[in-house]
């Protein structure tokens, strides 16, 4: 997608790097004014400045999506700056160390659920208020292939990502008749800071084992997920509602 968002406004959370930054760049290239949000003030400042330097319209906002007050303030600034919100990608998320359910602490479960699920919930509430008032908009939530299948040693993460899909589908039914489309994207293994965490800084044995599971024979690139998100938010996907799109190199096809 390189066109189709002229005069429109897109919001991306977790936009300090990885899939979030790639998606913010893709929206900008498609013509949108972009709001980049991340809890890391330094990262989001650099990301937004990079887009402005490249000639795009963008602002960066520091926001912890687990805090509903911060999310509301983010939305107030976004709409105050650009006047509307046409597309949102709720991408902010975390993973956790591999551990069985019994080895996973309650605190760790709460941390993962707060970011991956509560964060999406908080953002959707603010986004939907604006989109309902406009009578239009598109939201994409970031789930994972871990939201479509079980994952050994990832009980908390998988639970959070399954919940994102349930939230996406139910909200899609609530708001499809109000001119708002809500979908989810489910990335497989992608070259991002999170994959560095999962692979222990790309330890060769771990990487080779994970690549062996990928029919396409490689990890994905952030830009490949970004392309799917921008398409889901575009008019080209006008009949896509409540869908969880796997962008995974074929790993779920087997």
C-alpha cells in the first residue's frame, strides 16, 4: 500500500521500533498524518523526528497503554492536533520468559495481561469514542500466531493474545454497523526486538530450530506485517470485519 490515506490520520502504539515503527512509516508513505505512541520517550521522539525529517507529518507521544488516563490524554492530543482518527494499530505488547504455567508467577501473568490485553482495551475505548463520533474508522489489534494456537512455555503470552482475538471479534460485531471495521493481525516470527528476546539474542541453535518450523524458510520482516496492517485499514479491505489475519510464513498451514 503506497497510496489511499491522503488527508487521513493514523495512530500506532508501540511505535518506537520493530513492527510498530515499520507500520507508522507505511502509513506515512501512504499519505497519512501519523501519531506514534510508545512508553519509551527517547525512542518515540527519535521515531517521530525521523518521519518529519523524511518529509512526513508525524507527532510522537509518550504513553503507557496500561494507564487509561495516559491513553485518554494521548487521544486528546492526537485529535487536538489532527482533528480526527481514521486508522489505529494497537501494537504495543510484551513477551515473557519461557516457563510452564506453574513456573509463571502471578505478577508475571498480570504484567503480560496488563500490556497485551488491558492496553488494547484502553486504546480501543478511546479510539472508538472518536470513531463513533465521526461515523467511520478502522482498527487493527496486534495478536500473534500465539493467539491462534497453544505455545509451550508461553501460557501467559498465549492467553493474552487469544484474548485479543476474542476482544477484536466481539467489538467488530458491536461497531460494524456504525461504519467502523475492527480486525486483528497475527504475526509469526519477525525480526524485531521481541524476537531478539525470544531467541536469546539470535542464538544459532534457537534460530535454526525456529526457522526449521517456517515453511518459507526465514523470519518475517517488520515491513511485511506493516503492509498487512495498512491494507486492513484501507478501503481495499472494506469487507474485512472481525478477522484474525495470520502473517506467518505458512507456519499455521501445516
